[in-house]
């Protein structure tokens, strides 16, 4: 069976509500644990059914945002899923209130119960109207971005496609491409800023209705942050400023010297070498073919997984008009299928999709049989360990993608990993400022971003791009709109992935076994415990960042970039 044969079924919401009410009654009135367990299994099956149809809509809508049918279905689900959530939460409450819950705890992962605690704190039927509005606004942002058609050098580009030109070997082309790219954002800044303002206001209303001072606490509960809090994150951000930013400043200075420029402009940052950035030497079809061979050689399990993905055509990788921006991996429960969505653009990003998103997909493929469905995925910061670490575990095969540019790729990829950390915490810090001060105007939000940007990314030189000098970069960051507070997760996972990288450097044969282990356990443990299961240090721990960065620094001290 191929993905095109996966059947979407328009859901009868009233029938599902009746079914969930009946399950709730069975859970409440069960006379034995066997009856209770059967009702719990029935609830899991309904969750899988809803999740399957929701995911199919998400995929088919983002693959072509112009498809009228799936646009309508997306709008329908934006309205109805919050309504269904009330009935699902009522069932979950019945589970937790049952006299049989102690027996269930012996069979079901601890994270299931932690999720229910977070759910209790983050949902009440009184916020359903706000949830519906939030969904509509998030879809509106995606549609605005997907609609971009930018004229450049006689051709029309989407935002994703134009990014290729911002990495061009010719400096003037990069500059003009970046000005065109951000010129589009400048033209749409008011519209995008207003959508975000509405999202901030609706999320703040949610928080107030639930009794919170602002959205931050609610945001953490919605993100299912089981074992760390705002104070942990604040301390971690300080460590990034102290330990990572100085190394990144050195790398940017080294890059400027390597390029022979007097000044490193914004359009130069992604251009690492005078000979040009490393790019895959093959088209999408050949890259996928080589990725299959890579995963077959890496491990029998990864080979089996990628064969499944290619045979069922579960990768949509080409950039095309109407396609939503970005990339993601998702999971279709009733078909036990991961799905990878991306926008290939003939840059090293394409290779990273086939490793990063495939890392997510391999994890969920490995944990697909976990019961209940709620525990197949871990929380986001743990999910990203699988994806970012896979980028490093596949290093030995990158030659087949980049050929003679492979050493250039290693240098570029590792420097990109550490250069990303301050940006990742900047996105997080910005959101804390926004939700602590929801009354800020669009202009004040721009100024807040730029102020923080000067701390975390002091090298930024936006001369010639007014919208960026004002502080407009955040407008392109989809997570800020779609998934508030989902971003620090990438940096926490990157620190874990860099520890795997260090173990690979030391020829630690147990490293990949530990990696497969945490893929298999999926979402059955919270973040800190998953990190420990992987044989790694928790990034919040004192000295973890300093130690990790030191190993990276030593690698760069021994790396000869003059050859590039």
C-alpha cells in the first residue's frame, strides 16, 4: 500500500462524541479491571482514528495549500477538534478517577499519567472558542507564507526556493536575493504582525480564563514539560550566553577571515567558503536512493525502516507552488506510518532532511507499537535528540551525497550546530518577553527581538535590510506562530546530539546501541530520564554545556579550513 491509498474519512463529530460519552460511562462504571481495561483500549482506538484522519488532513493540506477539499477539511478540524477534546478529556478524567487506575499504572508508561496531569492544568471547555480561533490564526499564517511569489532575476520563487539564492557563491546575488526575500516580509510585516498579535491575545485570554497570570505557565503545561521549568530554562540560557556565544563569535571571525571580507553581512553568514557551500551532487531521486543504501548499511533496523518509507512513498520532498513552508515528520497511527515533508532546495539542507527528519521517522517507526498511542512520541525536546543525533551517526555516508565536498560539509555542519544554539535560545527568550508583556505593539515586539538578538547574535550586520534592522527576523520562524515555546527544545537536543558526536569521535561502539534504545522507548519516559538512558548528561546540569563546547572547540582548533 502506498500513501496515496491511505484513506481519509471525514469524521462524524456527533457520532464520535456519542462514542466517547459511552466509553466514559464504561470507564466510570466498570465492575472489574478487565472491563475497565477494555474501555481504555476502546478509548485508545478512538484516539488513533481521530489522530489518523487529522494527520492525513495536515499532510495533504500542507502539501498543497491550494487544494480546496483539504483546505475545507482543515478548517473543519480547526473548529471541531477543540470540541472533541472536551469529550476526550472527560474520558481521561474518568481513567484517572477510577479505582482501577493503580492497576493500570503497572501496565502503562508513567508519561501517560504525567500527560493527564498536564492536561488537567491546560484544558477546560471554557477555552474551546479560543482554541478554535488559535487554530484558524495559525492556518492563516501558514497560508500567508505559502502564498509568497517573489520575482527575482526574471523568475518567480517561493520563499523556500529563493533561499537557495541567498546561499549563492556570488556575493551580489546573495545580497539581492536576501533583499528580495526580506522585502517580501517587509511588505507583509503589518499583516504578519497583526496575525501574531491576535495569537498572543487569544493565548493570553486562554491563560486568564484558566487562572494563570499570563500564557507562560499554560504554555509549559501545553508543551508537556514534565521535569523542567522556567527557572531551569533561564539558567540554561545564561550558560549559552557564557559558554557558546564566545565560541560562535570566534567561528564568525574565522569565517570572515576565510572569505577575505572586511565585514560579514547578513547575506554572508550562510556562505562559509570562497569555493562555495557544500551542496549535494545529485537530484532528489538519487539522494533518496543513496539514503536507502546508507540506512541499509548503518543498521538492519534503519534499513528496514527506510525501505518501508520508500516503498510506501512516505516522503514528499520537492518544493513547489502552494506547498507550505518548512519541513516536518509526522505519524499516521492506523497505518503505522511515519511521513516526511520537506522543501528540497539544492543545498546541504536536503541532506539534513534525509537525516534529521529520518531520525524522527526512525524513532516513531521503532516505537510504533507502544500502548497507548499517547506514549509513542516523546515530548519535543526528547524527539529532537533522535533527529539531530541521526545527522551525526550518518556522517560516514555523507561522502556519497557530497563527494569531494564532504570535509567541507563536516566543517559546515558542526559549525552550524553550535552557531544554532544562541539563535534557538533567542527564539525562546523572545517568546517569554512577548507573553510576559502581551500588550506590546508590533513595533515593540520588533524592538524586543532586536535587543535580544544583539545579546545572543552580536555578529549580525543588517545594513541594507531595513526590516531586519528593525527586528523582523522572528516573522519567518514558524514555531513562534504555530507552537509557542517549541524551540528551546531543539537546543537542548542539540547539546545531547553533540555528546553523541563526541562519543562517535571516541569510537564508542555503544553509542548507536544507546541511540536505538531511546528510539525504541519512544515517549515512555520524561526528558531527563531519556537522556540518562542514552548515557548522556542532562543539558541543565552545571558544566554540561561548558564540557560539550570545549570538545567542539578542540575539534575546530585541529581543523584546517584553509583548504576550502
